[in-house]
C-alpha cells in the first residue's frame, strides 16, 4: 500500500509539472488530452488502492491525489472553507489559494494570489505574485513574491523576498524577520531579531531584538517606532534617530569601497591565456567524446544539416524550458534529486552541443575540398577552430555562441527521430570473387 501511494504521489508530481509546461507553451499543450487520460488512470489507481483522491476547481483541469499525509493538487482555485480541516502536507499549483479553515500540515504552493485568513499549523512555503496573511500561522513562513502583506500572527520566522513586504499595524511575528525587498514596512511587532536588505525601510512598530539593515534609500522611523536591541545599518548617509527609539547601541557602516579592485580589469594577456586553455580543454574533451561515439556524433551533426530549423527550434525551447522544469522539481523538495539530474544533464548538453555543430562545419568545408570523411574528429577540430574564433568577437560572438548551443542541443534531442542510414552507408567494398576473365584467356565468340 505504501509503495502504491508513493507511486501515485510521484505520478501526480509529474502531471503537475507537465500541466505547468503545457500552460507555458502551445506546442506542449497539444499533449493535454493524453495528460487527462493519465490523470484519470492515476485517479482510478488511487481509488482501487484505497487512497483518497479529490479534485478542486474545474473538473477537467483539476488534479488532486492524496497518499499518506501528502496531497498533491493542480487546479485553478484551492479553497479550504471556514470550519474545515485538512490534515495533510499540501503541494499545490493553482491560480488562487484561499485558506479560511485549518491546514494541519505544511504547504508548498506555486500560485498567483494567496489569501490565508484561517490557520496553518505548520510551515508556509510559497511562490506567488500577491500574498496576504491575515490568519494564524503556527510555524515559519518562507515566501518569494511581488507583494506580501501580513495582518495576522506568525508564530515562527518570516523569511521573504519580494518587491514590497509589509507587516501591518496589529500584526505579530514572534520569531525573526529576514527579508530582502525593494520596500520594507514594519508597522506591527516583531519579537525576534530583524535582518533587512531593502531600498527603503520604514518602521513605525516595534522590533524587540537586534536590527541589521542594509539600504540604499534610507531609514524612516515614526514617532511610535521602537527597537529593543542594537541597530546596525549600512546606507548612503548617517541618520539621527529620535532619542529613546533604539534601546541599544546604534552603529553606522558606510558603504564599503572596493579599493583593491577599483577600475582594474583582467589584463588582455590573461584573457588570451584563459581562452587558449578553454580551447585546448574543448579539443581534448571533444576528441574523447567523438572517438567514443563516432556514429552518434556523425548522425547528430547530419541532423543539423538535414533539419536545421527544426534543430534550432527544439534547442531554443529546451534551452528555456529545462531550467524551469528543474526549478519546479527543486521546489517540491521530494523531487530534488530529479532536479539535480535535470540540471546535470542540461549543463552537459549545453557544453557538448558545440562539438556537433563543429563537426557539421568541418564536414561542410572538407566536402567542398573533396576530402574523404574517414573520421569525424578532423572535422570537429576544424569546426572548433571556427567556432572559437567567431565566438571570441565581442557581443556578436556571444549571440552566435547561444545560437550554436540551440542547434547542437536541438539536434541531440531529436537524434532518435533521424533516419540517415543511407547517408552513412560504408563505401562499396572491392569484390571478393575472382574476375571472370584472365589475361591470355580466350573469350567466347
């Protein structure tokens, strides 16, 4: 039963990722009906194994699967009504999140808007555009968003990154406050320490512990503002604070100037040395790779010649979508190993893509000079010289290098679709049989 539940949760995670990708790109969205069929099959498996499965939101788009104490949900709107209790850890993809009841577990959410007016017994981990917490969170809150507004009570720490973070009057953070935001406003109360990085910091409330602020726009403290510990701040200028507003010591740190580096740039000779080392490393790596996979390398390079636009398009989509998928799987924590594998494979493909483009370029030149294609290694070496010389051009070379990655990456991903056996058939072998006629023999009239 436990194994079945684990498989169902993993399947739900994959469906949620696929659903996010389908909403992001119309080409991937074409797989929607197949995804729905898979969702129905998994839901049926859940019912057959005794694991509860429920969908919230639009029936044709929502996917909700529960196994053990974990619920994985993909829907347009996730809502816990007042008086209801959800006793699960919730992994959520949705447009809207609304908690009026009680969630007795952690929540990991990727939403557009979130309104928490009920009770969350454990942690909130969330990526969103707008978040409002007016209820009671019994543990920590970790968010990355555009706007965060806290009107309720957070019993743990508040850790956030965003454009505008506000702890309003009457709100309470019982733990520490660790935020990085364009604008930070604390009108409520923080019982722990605060570490803040911001453009503008405004305090009219009370912070009981020590406060460390890094700002480039200054600090504004109202008449009711009070800091119970020490204040250490770094900013453009020193500020005279109202007497009694800071119980401890006030320390001002002017912005540090990087006197060691200054306007120092990497010498041209050193840049050239690094370029040569990188080029040599590419030659060694590429030669080993091509030597071990000659047939694969030839066919991949030929894919670029036969299907250039398809290779470019697939490479472009994969180059952008793969990091997004890796980030989504990383956020889920339970699929973090999958994220590591995706990232590792992605980096390898990006690096080796140039080798296949180099083989294609080298073959293009060698064929024009009627040179036999005995091995892909000479073509690759010739092509690498061209690739590295062109990509060394400022600005333009960088753009060309990115396009080269698109071509090679796309060719790798469609490798199994190519049918190029005729193009790589060996040259006709010399006949093994003896000739019909010998010198001096008589031919029949």
